[in-house]
C-alpha cells in the first residue's frame, strides 16, 4: 500500500500494512468486494485518527468449506 491521504483518511503510519482500504463520507455507504482466498481471522478497523481506539474495529472470520 502507499502512504497518503485518501478521502480524508490517512493511509500510512501505524496502518501501513493495509491490504484493502475504502473511504466514505459520514452518513454515506460504500461497497468493497473481494475474495478471501485463505481461511483465517482478518482485522477490520477505521483508520480515522482515534476511531480504532474508540472501538471502531471488527473481525472477519473466513472458514474453509
């Protein structure tokens, strides 16, 4: 991933290892489609400063079929 500002969201610093990133304005929606090719637990977080610490995090659990 590259560093820089995207849609007001800073990409870089502590989160330089992002594989996917999507931004949306407050009150809006956006769709990110991808194929998880490996089972595992994947961390999802908001990269806006202070939001991760405020609890805007989730886990995506992918299981093999």
